[in-house]
């Protein structure tokens, strides 16, 4: 719950009535008759949320919002107006307001709006803390996460990183398996030693053994000098073997020996050399199937699979999409020297709804493309690929609740109510409880949504 609320309105009677109501609810309330006074109060007074009238002499609500968001990022601003229309509500959100209340509004409506704003701000701060912590502790590439699946994965990562045990990272292509491997290395006691990565499918089979274990001079035609190999380069550090399922069967035996015995024998050498290497392997394939078909050794699998980290696909952790969008937007804004600051609500809706077959890598490429194609300060739907532009409508169609639950109740009225209530719940869940956004998704007015929530007893 917020503690400090600032009310900005040129109507003294309304300021007083709102102040009394919120004080009774346990809030510490400050008031200001205009925008300039509000900015002065914000300089020296702790404020958690702002209730601001839209129409005021001097600095109005629309003019005040950018100044607040620039100086106090994340500050929830709830606009109020007696001239409430759906267009005004949409414009308020687009300009950075958290929500919009049409006067006169019920006390319960204001209480719910403040509660939801407090929940959103708490989540935003947790996410920022998580991003800062991960940026600091997981190395040069931050892992951005808010979903339960990724938080659990990162907690397991932190618990296993300090040990030398081998780790198998699994997940679809593009989910960020190498980023996870680098994070393990960055949190381990080996962080100051080399992290060496190799894609087992990218090196010709006849050269792979030499690349991994090295060779002596004259070991084969063209070996004019000795080569250390990647195991030796990763000594006292971490060796990341990506696409491990691509490793030829003959080399799988030698890799197993290198891991078990902690020694390697370069091609053409007559003696083995000790190495201290932590091995992390990754694959997008199902190794159980590879073992069943004889393409992967079962004993190597068990040696690699001491700890399994399974990176979930992006489509099952949609809560991460907005954070990843912000992360990539900030990166490409700097790299491409563009003044693209945000993603429009409509574009973000499509990005969250899309299934992302290429996972995080695909999202990264989409944001880079969108930044290049955007001339203004906001990425709009038109800058997204056509498949993503169509994502929202397709998902709503696939995910809409059925009209019948299998019983013999054939009442169209009750079925319609159940259908509408389920869509409202889905819209509220997708927008984090923001009723203005939910009303836009449902294509009904804000007032109609409030009426239906009351009629269907939907409290969240």
C-alpha cells in the first residue's frame, strides 16, 4: 500500500473531500491547487502516487505528466476529469498516466485504483532490483526476468554456480542457453579465468578433436605447429560446449574421459596432460531420443547431467516479454543512435501475445528492426512484422472461453454472462489489473467495464 498521496486540483472542495477520504483510509495526504505548486512539493516531500486533475489553469495534467515522469520515473499519476471520454482516457495512458478516473467516481473505485497502482509499482521496483542484481552478479550480459519459471531457474543457477559439477543446459533454440552458461561462470570462483565457448556443430568433424584437445606439431598434414586446444585454453576456467548433441560418437568417448579423468591427450601426443576445467554443455535436442537411436552415449549423458537447467521458451513466460523489450530497446537505442524511447501499448500487446518460435533471439531481432524503422519516439504496430501485428486477435480467438461447460444448461443469457466474465478476467490479467487498458482490449468503454465488473462480481 502507498503511504503518501499528492492531490493536485484547482477545486478546493474536491481537494478537501478527497483528502478526508484518503486520510481515513490511512494515507498521508498532501494537496496542491496547480501544477507548479505540485512540482515544488515533489521536490521536498515524499510522494508515492499523484491524483491530478486534467483541466487546471497554468500547467494542466497533460503538461504535468512528462515533467513528473522525467524527474521521478515510475511515479504513478492518476488523471481525473469531469469531461471523461474514452479518447481522453486513451490519450492519458499514452502520455504516461497510470490510469484515468472520470468525475464523479466512487470511493471504492479510487481505492481499487490506488491499490492496483501500488501493486504495479511494487512489482516494478522488484524487477528493477532483480535486473540490477543480475547485471551485477551474472556478468556482462544481464538476465532480465520476472516470470516464476525464470526466477526459479536463476535461483538454481546461483546455488550451483560455486561448484565444479558439470551442468547441462537445455531449451529451445534462441532461449539464451549461452547467456545462462556465462552467468554460471560469472558467479563461480572461476570468474577471473577464461570462459571458452564452442559450437560442436560448427566445426568440421575431422578438425573437432584437434580443436577440443589440441595437437602436436606434425600430428597430421598441415600441422606445422603445435595447437593447445580449447580445453587447455579454458584451464582453471569454464568450457561451454554448445549443441553437444552434434558431437560425433567417437569424440563423445574422449570427452567423457577428459571430464572423468581431468586430463586430455592432444592429437599425435604420447602422453596426457592434466586440466582443471568446469564443463557446461547445452543442447536444443531431446537427448533421451538421441540415446535411444544410438546417436548419443548414455554414460556421457549422465556425466553431463549432474545438474540440469532447463530454459523455458518465451511463449510460456510472457511476463518476461515487457522487461526484455525495454532491455533490448535501451541497447539498440544506444547502438543505433536513435531517439526511440518506448513501445506503444498496442505494439506491446501484440509482442506479448505473439508465440515467439525463435524465442528471445527472435524478440531481440524484432526490436532491433523496429528501432531502425521507427522515426518518432515510440515503436508502433506498423514497425512490427506482419505475423506479430496479427498475434493479438489470433490469440484471443484461440483462447476465448467456450460457451458451454458440458452441462445441459442451454440458457443463452447465462452462457453470455459466463463468456463475458471470463473475457474480462483474461483482459484484467493481461493488463495487470489496469481497467483502462483492459477496456481497450475488450473494445468497450471504461464505464461499461466497471458496470460489468460489478454485475459479474469481478473484484480483480
